[in-house]
């Protein structure tokens, strides 16, 4: 007999829902949840499909996730077609298996079991699902959260099904994330012939002291919850491609992953002060994709830790490492937010996969968390 969690995960993987094109995945989830008695509210914005679903009233615990996936890339490098889910050697393979259609299947099946066993449960069980987490993240969770906040919806606890685990299921849970701030900087000079540097102004040469200082700065030391703020140069471009032309401008892009020890305003000010100190002619554009957020120990963290201990036999590490997630938007509602999902070793890679036994166990962990919080 086919396991319901595996069966639903396979069904979702078959739909090539490359962000933000949902390709019918949300219809599958909505049909399952509606059959279980959930009230469904579709919330499309622009090119993105979203929905909010709930069962019961009162203190609210929500699952959050996304139906979209990243492109499969060169499909000839996959052992089997990326959107043809295959079980091989105890693993379910397919694009989205780990990030995060497996988690969605585990959530929905856990909710079905919970509601069947507790049809008149106290509190409210909810789902917040989007289809643009992997792309621009502009018409998805952020817009749903804005809508829910505008009508004063209650959200007390939220579990995001991102693949948080490292070496074994549940060994790491995320109780926060660093902020992310990107700068696109253009240093202006004067183009000219390399044989006549006195008639030109080389922006590469002039920018080197600034870039060296930028790389060497220790922005902070982090704190008990967050590692130190980091800065990485991601892109740098200059020149015409010719070996005898001094470029007229240099473009460089760098990103900060910052802790709660700093604000984005402080970072911007310090960088721009440095640019002025080095007498550079510049234009700079900033993009803040997320503020840092943190859920300290409390009911949600305790319930997640206990559920992993009971189902897996070990205690998880609580971490704020890694990139951003939609948790940064949900935290604005004042909710406690934790991320818990499968092992992330194959996400966004060729031959993405998830352990079949892990996926079944993940659904049991999710169910136990519900049983502790919705009471």
C-alpha cells in the first residue's frame, strides 16, 4: 500500500512548477484541505498564486511553504527526468523533493490525520502557501502577510517547511535568519588610451583602497543567537574587453548578511562614508531583501525540539545560519517562527532527492507539533 505522504509528494513533483508558475500544485493542496474541512481563501497577486487556509478558531498555528521550484538545469545530467518522481534505493528523486514539495506533502497529510483525530480541536490550524519563494518573492508571502495584517488576522506560531536539516532529519532547526542587504556600486572614471594615462582616470586603480578596506572590516562580533555580520563581493565588472583601453567605470556588487548587532541604515552610512573618504565619484543603489528576525525559546521552539526528540531520539541544534526565507515576512506579524524540514544536501542540485523514511517521519514530527500547540 502506497504511503499517503510519498504519494502526495510524487503528485506534486510531477508538476513542473518553476517559479512563479504554480502549474496546478496549489489546486491539489486546496482540494485535499477543503475535503478535510479547511476554509480556503485564494490570494493571487500579479503572476503569483497564493492561498490562506484555516480550520478552527483562536490561537493560530500555521504551516508556511512554497509550491514553486528552481529550474531543473541540464536535464541530461539527471539520472531520471526531474519532473518524473522516482523512488530508488530508499530515496524519492525529483525537482522539489527536498525544497519543498516533500515538506508540503508532510504538512498536509499530518493536518489530515490531526483533524480526523481532533475534529473539534481548540485553536486554529492554518496554511500560508505561495508560488514565488524561489524567484523575486515580491507577490507571494510578503503580499499575503500585508493582507492578513491589514485585517488584524491572528498568527501566533508558524512553522516554515524549508529544508533545515544538515546530516540527519531534524538535527538543525532555524529559529531566525540574518538580514540581507545588497549594494550595486558604480565608480566613475574617464575612459582613455592605456598609453596616455594622464588623459584618463582609471576607476579600477582608484577603487582598490576602498575595496580593500571594505573586505577587511570586522562589522561586529555577532551575539549568542547570530554569527558575525559578513560581507561578500559577488560581482565586479570593468573594461571594454580591449587591452589598450582604460575603462570609464567600474561596477561592483556586494552583499551583507547582518545580525541584530547592526541595522541596514548603519551599514549604508558606513559604506558611503568610506566612499567619500576615498574621494570616489560614485552612484550606489541598495536593496534590502530582509531584516534579521529571531524567535527566542518559547512554546514553538519547545514543541519542535520535543517532537524531534520523541520521533528521532536526539535533540536538534537551534541555529540562525543560512540564507533568507519567507520567515522574514511572517515574523512581522509578531508570530513565533521556526523552520524545520528535510536534509538540504541536494536542494537546487541535479538529482535532488529526499529519504522516503525521512519524509514519513517528518510528517509525524509535524503532527506531534500540532498536538502540542493546538490544544
